[in-house]
C-alpha cells in the first residue's frame, strides 16, 4: 500500500482523481459533469463552509477506496463511487452532534463506499442502478448507533415518537415560492434560497432538460402535497419536493430508453408518487426518529425502472 | 394515447378486456377461470355492493394499465395484472374512511399494477411468482400515510399498540363452524357465511381438488391455531384460516411440478406454518396498527417453492 | 417414506448421517471438521447438558429434512443444512420458557432447514453464502409469536422498550479478559470461561489460522467497542466480540480468493464494522425486545464478500 500511495501522489494521477471526485458530487443529481459538480460544491459551501469541506473530503474518500480496491476505472472516473459517500458525510455531520461527529461522518463515507460496491454486485442481475440507496441505509444505521455507543451523539431534532401519540399540525399558510426553490436545496439538506438558485444553475448547465424537468417536478410535488393535505411547514421547506426532482431526472432523462414512449408522463407520475412514499416512510420511521432522506426517490425510481422491463411503453 | 384509447373502445377489444378483468378476480384464488371470477364477484357484492363495485373497477384499472404499458398479452389476458389491484382497491376502501377513500383505493389499485410489473422483473431470475406481495406492500404503505396527509383517514379499528402494553384475551369458546367457513371469506375481508359458501362453490367449479384441498387447509389451520393456543375470537372469525387455504392451493396444486412427490404434505405443512407466520407478523405490525393481510401466504409459499429448487422431493 | 426410513436405519446410512450432523455443528464456525464439531458439542454440554442435547437433536433434524427432501448430497454431508438448525434449537430453547419450549425449539430447527434451502436458491445468482441468516430470521419470528399464541412463553429477559425511554449505563470497569474469552462462547450463547477455552481449542484443531485470526478479531472487537464508548457490561460479557470472530473467519479465510490481496485487512475492518452493526441493530430491535444474534456477522460479511466482486483487491 505504501508503494501505491506514492504512485497515487504523482501529478499524472492527482488530476484524474480530483476530477472523479468532483464528478462524484455532480452524480448526486445523476449528472456526470465537473462544472455542475463545482457549482454544487459552491452552493453547499455558501450555506456552510464546514459542510462544503466535509462533502469534498467524503467524496474523495469514497473515490479513493474504490481506486485502491481495484474497481472498474470507468465507473470510478464517472464519480459513481463518490456520490453516496458525499451525501453520507454531509448527512452524518448534520444529524450527529459532539466533538467527533466529523470523524464519524468520514467513517460513514468510507463504509458507504464498500456497501456501494456490494450492492452494485447484488443487483447487477436485475439491471437497475443503486441510486442513493447505500447512503440512506448507512445514514439510518449510523444515526441509530447513538442510542448505544457513547461517542455517537444524536442531534436532538431527531426525536423518536410513538405512533399512537402523534399529532400533525395542518394549519398555516404555504410558502409557495419557498417550497419551490428549496426543493432542490433539500437534496443537500440546505434551506438557503441562494443555494437553491445556484443548484438550478448547476442543473441548467448540464442541459436545459435537467433544469426544466426539475421545475416541472417541483411544481408537481407542491401541487400533489397540497391536494393530499400535507403539512404546510414541510411543503414550505421543500421537504416534499427534493425526491420528486431526483425521480423525474432519473425516470424521464437519465435512464430513459428509446422504447419508453411515455417516459415524461412516467417521470411526472413518479414525481407525484414520491409524495405518497415520503409521507408513508416518515411514519414507518417515526418510532426511530429517523429522517426519510432520499428513500422515496430510490423506491419511486426503482418501481418505474423495473416496471419498464415488463411494460416497455412507460 | 388518444388513438390507443379509441381503438380500445372497439367491440373487438372490449370483450377480451372484460374477460381478462374477470379472470383477474379469479386469480386472487390462483385460478384462471371466468366463471369462478364471476362467482367471487357475486360473493363480494352479496356482502356489500359498494365493495363489489370497487373490486371490479380496481381489477379493470390494473388490467388497463398493463395493456397501455405494453405488457405481455398472454399474462394480461390471464388476469395476472389484475388480482393485486382488485385486492388493494378492496382493502383500502375498507380500512380507510372519509369521503375520498374510494378515490384513494383506486389510486392504490393503479400504483399496485406498476409495482406488480416491477416486482415481476426483479424476481424473474429466481423463478418464483409474486403472488399477492404487491397488494400487501402497497396497502401497508397507503394506510400509514393517514398519519401524515389529511385526505387519508384511517378506519379507527386500526390502532397502533406498544408491545410492552399488549394483553391478549385467550378466554372464550371457539366457533368451529364459523372459523371453518369464514376462512375462505376472509381472503376478501368478508365475515359473511353465505359469501363463504359461494366462495367454496367458486373453488369447486374450478376443479374438485381446489375445493377439497381448501377444506383440508381450513381444518389444519383451525387445529394448528387451537393447539398452539390462538385467541378464540380470531380463530372463530377465520382470521387464522385464509392464508392456509391460499398456501395449500399454491404449493400443492398450482405450482406443483412432477418431481415434487410430497407436494400434498408440503402444502399441508405450509398451511400450518402460515398460523405461526400470521401470529408473528401481527406482532411485528402492532406498533404500526397494520393488518397482516395475506403476507403469511406469500412468505409461506415462497419458502416452500424456493426450498423445492434445492430439495426437489417437497 | 416408510421404505426410505427403513433404508435410512441401515448401518451403512447411519454413520454418514451422524458425520454430516456433527460437521453441521462445526459449520457454525464455518469449518467442516468432525473433531471440531465434537469439541464444540462438548463445550456446549459442559455449560448445560440440556442445551447440548437440544443442539445435537436440532442439527440432526435439519440434516434429516435435507436428506428426505433430496438436497445435494455433498452439501448435506458437509453439514450445510445443519448449522442453522443447531443454532435455532439452541436459541429458542434459551429464549423461550414454559413446558413446551423444547418442542417449539425443535419445530424451529425443522422450519429453518426449509428456509435454508429456499434462501440458497434465492441468492444463488449473486454467489454469496447464506451464512446464519436463516437462523436469525426464524429465531426472531418464533420469539415474537409469544405475544400471540399461548404455548409460546417468552423468557422475561427479552423485554421490549420504547426508544424515547431508553437509558444506557456506560459506567463501570471493563473485564478485559472476560470479554476476550467469552466472545467465542457467545456464538453459542454461553458465558462460561471453560467453554470459551474449549472453543478456542476447537478452532486451533481446524487450523492455526482459525485460532490466531479469532484472537485478532477478539482484540479488535474489544478495542473498537471501547473506543466508540460501548457499555462495559456488554463488552465484558463478550457480546461485542462474537460477530467479529465469525466475520474475520469468513472474510479472511473461508471465502477468500487468490485475487483478494488485502483479505486480512478486509477481515479486520469487517470485524470492527460488526461493532457498529451490532450497536445499530440492537436499537432497531429495541421496540420488539429481540436479541441481535449473529445478524451483524451476516451483514458485515455479505458487504465485504459482495464488495469484492466489484473491488477485487479487498
């Protein structure tokens, strides 16, 4: 390993590694584009320089482990081993407290890279991407450890509840513009309007379709959550929107094939479906006090991508 | 889509579509037989005309989505995309309250059709049928949404409980005849004796073996639940019986192959195993207040069908 | 079946059957070695003759069902259908009370054999061993039944808790030597030092590497649990150690292939990962009052074995 490290630091290896890492950040939005990655990193750093740094170190850890482990070079260079690590480092440093939270965040970023590889192998046969599933699973697992190991300190905003005691406050006014712009920011756990605007720019840079579809998904999400009677506080914070945006990008752009004539409609239905999945998931997680993260996007997208193999029109 | 719809309404397409739908209802009992489907629909309508209508509309929605999506025609015509939709529509309109419960039931019937396609693809490699798994998952997910979205109103019979507070009342007399006849009716959430008798007729119409095996399974279920000490109220209502009936039909008749010399015994053991699975599942679900539905049938049957690939005698 | 039983009792069949059963016991430690199996059985019997008997009868039930079912002879003779049954019989007779607990334990041992076959088939495509997954699942399921069926009586040490009420006592001194020796014993639910020593002998008999790696894993487990701030009572009882030992044996010895240059390091990282998985799992299970069993070993090993297919160096 000593030898490998030496070689790794040569100039000829450093730039491709940084490029793979920055692309790993853009892959959070299912995009392989270095400039998009840089704009995203800016958006996070704008909201919090600490979070920006953790995100960048995390994505490098994930990419480095894949390189050392001998993973497929093309996949590593496309950033496919980095995005789950980036999100995990980001989420754990936010939802954990205490002096060691950043160490635990980076350990989580490393573990998620191993799990990513394992899951890639496990679902290879069904020809479906792993999306952000490893990030969600590892983050949930790591957060719950706080009830058992002293060094893990949970942020008190994550409080478990008993289902029979739950009361929901449906009153209040929805902040439509806030909900609209913050949807994209919540993918990165941000509630900063300027970060939201930067993230839309990152999408448009990668292609107009990414930006326009994200706008459509955000609108659909707001409308669906409103019609079904979601809490105004969650809608206004964009918490019903971020899964919808990721889902329409995955279903209608990135994993669309020429057979899928109704791909735009599928993505739109998938986007509204994520509202229902988010609502249900958050109830399943109530007894554990865990956040729903991007699981609604993962499940919603898997359902549509899987269904396509049997119903090719969608 | 406009064109497709026009064509769909032609006389030559309408009858096959209705036939596929009615066969979808018979597929709830793992049977492809239009007359059996009609008798089942009668049995449901006899207990409640509202539930009968919801069931029929739901099965048509599921079948229609599969047709539009371009699914395999033979599978669509056999009703394989309808039965999960029928059950989901039925269950959601029963377990949800409020003025919009029927709309949500039909939305659920549509979603389950997409999930059915996805799951068919996901488990294709292991050569196992999906059974009623999509129905159970979607119904559980949709019911829990009621804690988060205002339009979803849960029927108050579904109340979550904390495990440490649970007390079970084992006293009372078992109504053996009731438990025996209602087992088959509970597949459709009915506790009407006449519906139960009609459903036995629907089974015998499809073949004497279906009827006789269902009677065997009902008897085994009653006996097993009694020996292990189940609650008399649940046994008397047939709630320990319906999974046993479905399991013996799947294991000993429908998915039996010539190698499986002990298939009848496997089905009988599978039927008694569903008592244990039902009991355990209902405890797992207590904190969420959810009904066990037909998950015991799905798990019990999957275990035996999977085991057969490794232990071909069973 | 009558004929088969007759033939089974012939002298020529009895010895191979007993050999397969005793090897089934050694397979709990991922070893196929009859002497190792006998030493393990001694170690259990030393702590409790009742548990020793249950273990032996359970492993025979599992092996017998595989034989009757017509499973692959080589796998049966290697003990691969026995070890999950042995552990299930052991666990259920410990965690259930009442006069019928041993009958339920043996029923569990039989069911787990069927599930083992099913799972072997289900995961065949991804080329990963089932490990002790069937044992964990069936034990969890059987234990929860005690809230629903009268004949199942739960041992009062298994009490469900509400997450918001949980308090953990981190005070006290760690018994380092106890934790070190009991780690191996806890694989078999024992907290007897002499049994622990016998089990180390069983490992060394199978090969020095098994013994030495187990010592390394035990040390890593103690250190990791201490550094992350685990409860001294759990560490001192070896409850953070047993999954680490199994994981290093699986990752660094049994399932290592020639490509895996860093296999020893992978096993060591896997061993320390089981501490985190154990801690998290025990929180997930708190509302149900269930023990974590060897699930951390199963998950930790699956992650590394799966990751290897994509990152062959590990």
